[in-house]
């Protein structure tokens, strides 16, 4: 093997995963590498590509996360070959919004990897399909977890880089084609309105609705009855979701859900052996340092418009109350999974600082 080939393999080694690796380990590697696409290789020879979309579909199908990724790999993937014209590679990458494109030779050996940033100046927008739906942002909370800063600034206006949390969230939806925003306000409402009136961003068509007193994570939505007549998104104002929103919407529509909850795959490693016991405390099994996996509610949802009529007036009402009501009635509540690294709860200091360091 030439020194050049060794150099290429070492340079992109963090993107390589063996086809016998588990789905769980693939999610973990995506989070660590900050990539939503991995190169599946066997003995350093290209085998396939694995995307976060492949993993999401497998979780929705209830395939065990302990299963090998070999059971969920697509038969057809797009790669480039030695000698391919760079312009043609660029066209394919732009059409498919690829993070990168592996270059392989006649033996399927990985010769190079071309990244989006190598060919394009603009940031890669992960949303592959545009849509224009209303977005409700729950921005009325006091942000007590970010005190003392929120004693002065309302939580939605906490800075992230050169803009605020609120603008970051809205801009992610603007990239999808959404421009109609409904902001639920309470704490420091006038402050928020004044700030947004001064920035004058033509991408934002903002409508305000204001609760008289805190009414839970969904109580204020009753104020929008008759004002929204299409499928809509709801999001908290302190969470950042870095995923393909169009794929979440496609799942919602295809599955004919009434509500779709966006969930993050959260893993907790237990650094001890765990014991399972039965009657009389007799040992049934021992698991050494198990990994526990949960689906966490991120605070983003897709709802059908008629559900606004099912939210009671003048009551403290969490969105989880509505979800539980539908579940008990046997109605369709879907859960769309994203990897943990694609969700940031910037409403607490630890995650806020971590997000700033990205």
C-alpha cells in the first residue's frame, strides 16, 4: 500500500465504520464525528454509505439498535470513481445535498473523499425538500435555568453568535421555505416585540399571541383557533434541532399522524454490573456495564390544525396532556428519532456553553 493511500485512509478514518458494527455504535460515531453520513468499509474496501436517514427509518421500523448496520444498508448509493469529472461530482452533491463524496478506484479502494466545503462556499442545507408551513414558537417562559442573565434579557433573545436563539430557530425554518411565525409571549413580551421590530428581517412574517398568565406548554395555543388551517410545527424557544425538517414532515404525512413528536436518542452508560432478580431476591441475570437507550422528548412537534380545537380555554395545559389524550383515544401519535448530537437544549448553562463552542 502506498504512503499516499495510507495518508488518505488515516485522514478520513473517523468516517469509516465496519458493516458488522451495531446501529447504536453508528449513532454514537455520528455524534462524535459530527457527521450524518458514514462510509461503510470492509477490510478498508468501500462497501456502502450509511446516513442518519437510514438509521431513523430503522428505528421507526422498531429494528433493534443492537442489530448490525448490514441489515439496514441500501443496495444503491452514490459514489464517484477515479477519473470522474469534478463538475459532474459537484452537480450530484448539490442535487443530493451530500456532506461528502467518496472517490473509489476499480478495486473499490477509497482513494479520496471530497467534502461539501471543498466545492461550495455556502453552508450545506440539510433540508432536501422545501415546504411552507406555519411555525409556532413557545417564547413566553421566564428562562429560570439561565438566571441571572434572564433577569435582564428574555430567554428567546439570549445571544448565539451574532444573533439570538429566536433568530437561529427561525432561520432554520426559513431554510426550509417557512416564513410565517406565531410567537407565544408572556414574560418580557414588549421587550421581544421591540427587538424584532428593529431587526426588520423580510424572511420573518411574525404574528404574536399573548397569554395573560403562564398556561403550560400548550395552553396558549387555544388563542390560535381558526387562525391556522394547515399542518404546523410547534417548537420551544430554547432548543436547536439540526436535522432535515422535511424528512420529519414526510414521516408525519406518510404515517397520517395527528401529532409527531421529535425525539432524541439518548444513551446512558452504567459503569457497573447490573443485577436482575426474581422472587425471593434470587439472581436471574447479570449485565456488565450495560448501555441504556431512551427516546427523549426534544420539544419540537408537528400537529394537525383541528387539534387546536381540543385545547381547553383558560386552563393550564401542557402539550403532553394533549398527547396523552390522543394516545388513550387510540389516535395516531408518531415519534420521529434524531441522533442526540442533533438536539441541543440551550436553555441551560452547560448546553448553552457547549453549543457556543461548536
